[in-house]
C-alpha cells in the first residue's frame, strides 16, 4: 500500500510549527515516521508529517 503522507504528530491545539520530512529513494513515508517520532517530543506544538516524494519511485 502506498501512502501519500504519514502524520506523525498532530497537536490538540492549532499547530505553532510545521515539520515536513521527505524520504529518499527506496524509502517511504511510514518508515520516515520513526525519525519524526524523535522530533515530536522536542516540538510538542508542531504538526509533524512525513511526505511521499514521487521521485523516489524510480
């Protein structure tokens, strides 16, 4: 299953920051979610999303 994005963290209040993660060739947004989970506690007011890069499908 291909995902266009994977939301790692969505704060209860309106987000004060936006952290977008882009993966490289051969990876996917869900796998990048693990890296996003490292950032989430450091930025508790941020919306953290891993985005699919369509160029990675080569």
